[in-house]
C-alpha cells in the first residue's frame, strides 16, 4: 500500500508543535488487526522547511516492529521529489493517545533542507510505503 497525505501549515515556534485537528495524517491497519495512527505538519523554522510528526500503535506485540519498518521506508515529497527519507524520527506517542487521534501529542521535527518559502507548505506530502514487512528477532 502506498499512501500520500498533504501537510498542513503550523505556526513555527522555538518548540515543536503539538498535534492539532488540522494536522495531516491517517491510519494504517495491519493484517493482524493492529493499527498505527500518524499525524504530521510542515513548518518553517530557522529559514528551512521542517516536517513534524507523531504516531501511536495498538494491537499485537509485533505492532512496534511493523510501525518502525513502515516509518523507516516512508518519505516526505514535494511535487513528486523526495526531500526527506525515513519518518522514524516521528514522536512515538502512547497507545492511549490514539483515541484522540493524537491531538495534544508532542511531535518531533526534522529539516527537509528546503529553504523556507521555496514551496507552499501545503505541497509537502508524506508517502507511506508498507511493502513487505520482515521481522527480525
């Protein structure tokens, strides 16, 4: 499954934004009935565009491994061009936050290296690539 969600604009501040209802995101449903909810936004900070996000998983004991692999292979794109690889930096919120769709959760941010103002923040997308999941024990 490949999915794309568009970022929403968040105000830049010295601290990372807290998830609000206006953040982009979605839910992944794994075959074992586990789920992962993710939320993200793009901000301008220090003259660069950053992507900030959080996720929470629930379900089987394999869920954290599924989610980590998914986040590692996912990307941030602008107009079809990859500007950031791996979303493994997203903040891992507690499963309790899933009920609120992560609203109120902390986020972690990473720079795309794009200059602030170089593209509209609404064009920043998260591309999730589930692919085949291999669990190493």
